[in-house]
């Protein structure tokens, strides 16, 4: 299948694996690339040295093109982009608050850019800045998300910009791919569906929590880091929702201290990280500390395999996923389903 996205990125299939923190490392990204999709490394939870090693590990496993996701509002975003330019990575995707100067820097060095957006006006803005493609996530998506569903947001953005649009939020099979193409998108992006594969580094215990969640198993909460965040509904999240301001501050401070030790940050660096994570919103001190501590909550569940004490970002598609294929099996299945749907549509016509 050839679309504007496959032509731009050099992949065989118009399927993108999103950059999920603690999940999208060398193993998952290289497996997606080998299967013909386009994998994106989640660099926000890596040091610069770890990111450089991850890029090397992917290239040792596959010659397929791949990208790296960068938090444009991170204090060292510029250094990360400089590293990706030196490494000649195919694409840089920007999550949250895309930066005009970073897009221009990539453009000047021949690196493709694909910001993630959740509103039409944001898509228009980054397209005007010279972005090569845009990833549009509707409210069904996991992690930081907005209130507008994909079926309403996607056609708005497709009509507003003349660069390839990648649809995210609610995709998991070939029917969804054909639907996205019908709306005018050039491909789809999936996070939760790739998390639930055998190539994902997440423990079997955590994956089972996702598989058991059901269609009402996710919730959008602002109690994790002060920004709307779709996660699995667990007793821990329910506790966050019920906790008072003092309890929330104490819990957030404990997690922030753990993240400071893990990341080797000084106190000023930790506070700056929390302020950057506010994304321009007016937030209380407790919310700022919670924002700074979010990475340790994700790590507790995703890396340490303790879902009862952590946070698990999850799209609503969790409720319709019931198996753990390899990336190769998944992508092959999606493309076969898409072909079957296209044939059926031809018969209707």
C-alpha cells in the first residue's frame, strides 16, 4: 500500500508505532521496522547517552527507517535534536508544545518532523512552521489527550493542512486503517496496540491488566500530572482521584524524589522539569510536583511490573484487544484486513 506517508518515511506500510515512555525502545522499534511499519523511540525517559545507545542498537538489528520522539518543552530538547541530527535519524516527532525553532533546525539539516496535535489550530500552526507531517490524536488515545474524538478531529485537520496527516486514537485493525484513509489520512498511528504485542518489553502481568480492562477500563484524569491523561482505571488511580491536597502533595513529593535519584537530577533541574511539564497551564505547587514525578509512576508499572503502584497510559482500544501477537503478525494481519475491506468496498461501488 502506497500513501503519502510511506513515500515520505520510506516504510512499506502506513502504520506508525508511537513513542511510549519506558515501552518504545530498541526492541519494539526495530521489530516494527522489520515488519514494514515505522517505529518511534520514546526519548523522554532516556538520558542522552541511553538515547544514543538505543539508536545504535536499532541500527544493529534493522536497516529500516525509524524516528525519535522528543518532548519539545523539555529543558534539553535542543541537545536531543542536535544528537538526532548527528545520528541522521529519519524523523523527529514532537510531543506537546512543538517548538518552531526546533522544527526549523531539523528542516535545515534534512531531518523530517512530525508534531503531535490535538486540535485543528495546532495542526495549522505547525504546518505553517514547515512540519513535514502531523500526527493527530483524538480523545480515544492513551496518555495526554484532548476531548474531541478522532472521527471529528481527523476530517477537520485533513481539510485544514496540505501535509500528510497520521490518524491516532482508537486504531487497532485493518478496518480502522481503511476508515482513516477514507477520511483523507495518509496512515494510522497506534500505541496501546503495539504495547500489547510479544515484542513489547512490558511484563506479562502488566499486559494482562490491559487485556482484562474491558471497554470501560480507562479514565481521563488530571490527578496524575495536572493535564488530561487517559490511563487504566486501577485502585491506585481511584486513590489519586479521592486523595486530598495534603495527601496528594506528600505522595507526589515521594515519587518526585525517586525520579530525581533515578534521573540524576539536581533539585533545580527537577523543579524546572515540573514547570515545563505544566505546558503553560497555571498549576498549583502540588500539581507541579506531580508533573515532575509522573515518569516514576509510569516506570513503576511499565518497567518494574507493579501496576498496583503505578500509572498505565492506555487508549480506549484496550477494551477490544484480546491477544498478544508479534509486531510482524499484527502488521501482516492489519494489512490483510485492509485489503479485504477495500475489496468489499469495490464490490459495493
